[in-house]
C-alpha cells in the first residue's frame, strides 16, 4: 500500500515539485522543534483542554449552588418540624400580646399564664410560614441556631433586669396589666 502522497502523485492531483516542497517544510518544522527543545503544540488539543477545564469549573460552581439550596431547604424543613412538634396550644387566649415582625406591629391572643411565660422568657414566639406560634425557650434556642430571623420574641433576663441596690425606683413595681 502506497502512502497518501504517492497515491496523489499517481492520480495526478499533485505534481512531484509540490510534494517535494511539502516534505521539505515538514522536515524543517520537525527539525526546528527538535533544535529548540520545544514540543509542537497542537492548538486544537489545547483549546479542547481549556474548554474541558472551563466546563468542569462551571459544573463545580453549579453543584456548589445546588448544594447550598439543598442545605437551605433542609434547614427550613428542620425549623418547621421543630415548631410543629413543640408548639404550645393557645386556644383560650383573651389577652392581646403585641410584638413586632420586621417593621409591622402584630397581635397574638394568649392567656395570662402564657403572657407571663413570654415576659419571663420561659417560652418564645416564632414565625411559622405566615403565622406565629409559641414554643419552649429550649426549642427557640435550637431554631435560633438554624435561622435567627425565625425567632421573633425570646426574652432573657439580663444583668440590667436585676434590681440594683442603689436603684431609687426599686420600690415601684411595674403593673402586670400594662400594655403598650
């Protein structure tokens, strides 16, 4: 079997002079590459490698975004589960407890016991989708670890709440029925 060059010569598509010239150019390129120590670089292969590297980087970024979305959904599902399993029943609420949700003032009806527990920080008020629920303070802490914005009211007793010895108003009690 003859080489492609010989076949083209026999068919008359290429003359001997043109074939000789192509061979010389090919030898010059190989010799130059060997003489300088450079390797002949196939630009097509390099472009393909770059395209593969770019595609791999885009795929990694998409996977990272998908993982972040999945983590966010899992956290929201955990919060919903914590609230629904531990919510406190407030059916017989007659006292309006007012609180803020963002820039809006909202109202939730509770009974006297729940009101005092909310004030003392025994229970907390959390947001569940479009509604509000009461949960124990321990559950509110767990929810706060996952999403701080879900806990709307969680009172804690701070050092300033403790009556100081030299407080001139220590003898005056704040009425329990004081509403704002």
